[in-house]
C-alpha cells in the first residue's frame, strides 16, 4: 500500500535491510561485477601487441580500447540511473551481461581497429556499466548496519580479478590467439547475467512473507465462522480493491532525481571526487615506465603493480570493518578524507624514490591508501544521500568523474613527454589528491556541522528516505479511514459475523498489549511479529 511495484517499472520502496541472509549472495554477485568492471579494461591490455601486429596500428591506437571501456563505465552513469529507476536492477543487469558478452564475442570477428572500438569498447563497456551501478544499488538495499563491511568486501573484487584475469588472458593468448581469447572472455562475461539473476528485489521477498503470514492468520481466525463470514470477507475485499483502484494513479518516481544537488553534502562530495580522480590514477599508470627509466629490469618493474594489487586485496575489507565500528561510522566522511590525504602524501613523499627498494615501499603504502579510498568512496555517498536517492546520485557522480578521467591521466602523459621528468608528475598528482582531502574535510566540518546546529525535523529516519516514510505513514492513515468506511449494515445484523468481529478485535487488543501490534504511523513493511497495516484494516473491517 503506497509502495511502487517493482514489476511496474519502479524501484522498491524503503524496506528494512536484512543485513545478511540473501544479502550475502547479493554481495557475492557485487564482488564479481566489481571485479569485471574495474579489472577487465586493464586485463585486455595483454592482447595489445598482437592487435598492433594484425591491424598495423600503434600502441596509442590499441590503448583506446581500454579508454573507451572506462569512458562508457563512467560516462553512462545517468543512463544507467534512468534505466534502473524505470525497470529495476535485475532486468538492467541481465541486459548488461548480454551486451558485455556480445561485445567481446563480436570483437573476435572484427577486421579493423574501428570495429574493435565499437564492439569491445562501446558495447562491452556499456554492458559492464549496466551491471556495475545496479549491483551497488542492490548492495545498499540489502545492507545497513554491515554496509561498510559489505562495500569493502565488494570493492576487493577489483584487485582479485585484476590479479587473475591478466595471467588468464596471457595463457589464452598463447594457446588460442587473441581471437580465441576474446571469444572465451566473452563467455566469462556471461557470468554477469548470473549475478544479475540473484539480485532479487528486497520488497518482493517481504511481500511473500507477509502474504503467507496473513493467509495463516485468516485461516485460523475466519474458517470456523462459516459461510456468511466468508461473504463478509469478500464484500470487504471488494470494497478495498475499489478504493485501491481509485487511489492507484500516483505520481511516478523520477527517472533522474536532480533534487540531490540541494544536498550540501552531495555537492561537497562531488567536487572532492572530481579533484581526487584527476590525480588518483596517475601514479599506477606511470609507475612501470618510471621504474624502467630508473634502471629497474622489466620483470621487476611489472611486479610493482602486483604488490599494489596484493596489498589492495586486504586493505579494502579491513577498511570496511573499521568504517563499520560504532564510533567511526558517524564520521566516515572524515575517514575517507584521511585516506585521500594518506594517498596524496604517499605520492609526494615517494616522488624522489630512485631505487627499487624505495619503489617497493611506495607500492606498499600506496596499496593501503588506495584500498582505503576504494572501500569508502561509495559508502560515503550512500551515507550522504540515502539508499532511495543513491541510484540517481551515483549516476551523476560517475558522469562528473568521467570528465576527470579524460583530463587527468592524458594530461600527465603529455607533461611527461614535454618535461621528461616523472618527479614533477608525482608531485602534481599527490597535490591534487591532498587538495581533495582537505576540501572534503574542511567543507564537511564547516558546512555540515553548521547545518546540524539547526533543529532536526521530527520523525526523520535516515538521509534520503524521509519522503518515502511520510508517504508510507499517510498510506496507513488512509487505510484506517477506508476501514472505518467499510462497515456494512449486514455485518451489524448478522450475529455470527458480530461475534467474529469481537473475537478478532479482542485478539488484536491482546497482541497490542503484548507488544506484537503495529504502532500507528509506522512506515516499515513488517513489524517484528509480522504485523502490517493491511492486516489491522482487515481485522477492524468485520
């Protein structure tokens, strides 16, 4: 009642997250999706040399394949938000898995580099984008108290898949060539459809439990009454259906909610993330070439990225556990600011590293700080806007980040070509990350703390969910008004139905006295004992 039906193309209304149960399966699916989304564009680079030989192109031409994938992953954020708000997470992810797989399969039959851009770049990139964003939305739906840990575990999919997909791609290239490798990679991407299939909308499971509990109660209380009571039930149900039919035309959910720009916390987060992305990805991109220029052998230089990935695997879940502590979670934005500051100072302090030992130390600290940033970035956004507006928020944030991704690393590469000096690039990248950290910390302390001094509105549960709760409360009140209008004269004259009415009310009063009833105005779908506003209406209507 008062909740959009996911089958009618709208997102589920606020439901209390279970923080476990089927949520662990959702977390596993999000782990796989995150791994494919972030690691796949980098893992494809093992095929670049063969592509350069077959298509007679340069390294920069083949590198556009990974760039287009990342551009689609970030730049199509608003499109993903609109599709999720319109059709739900599960259908969008199923379509995305098919597109990602089809892109790599078609890429195995291409004859020029342009066709690769359209298939492996655009089609596969779009498919992964349609999987990545809905998986994060579903993760925030299923977890609340354990959400920081869940985000940290899901983010660990990126380094795990990067450390496995790259060696796998090299093996496939040696045995089957790049065309066979692309074909098998396309088959692996079909696992995204499996991950999408397990993304069950939370309110559908709750409605099933509600229906079963309600059927059991009605079977116990109403069956002994006789045929006339069943007639009364059908009469009341018919009246309720008529009321619902009149009430059904409601204002639909916005396809893209721009009202989040009125949230000062969201504005601060978006600006700091834009500055962060300008310098965050520059050091790992230039690290291998920097090590080679300092005289480090090729194999040892490549091993530096493996060190970052190995540290990253453990840093993300550990940071998620720390962020979930009771005394840390209210200040998670400051923890995120500290992680960015840690990352930026690591870049600055290691800019003059001139030997392999210094670079290894840099990789250890960079892996820790990079993992902290990866584990906290979406947790902070969820905490700022709430789960109901997260689908629109993440789409707009990713779109803004797309511009920073297209500006930061290419600009750093041009500076390297012009200055022939990596030290300046590390100083510049570290300064950008430090600036983003200081902006987030100072702006959050000054602006948001000033807003907290104002008296908070009454009955305001979580950020971003106030309007939905008020709507649910108004629906319960309307249902109670409908129930008072549904008393029929036939019920007052029928002794059997009158006795049933008294017995049902007596049972309801006893349950209220024991704490099992539903408090008036409660906006949750189910109370602890399985009671819901619809049940109360049906009992009072006889």
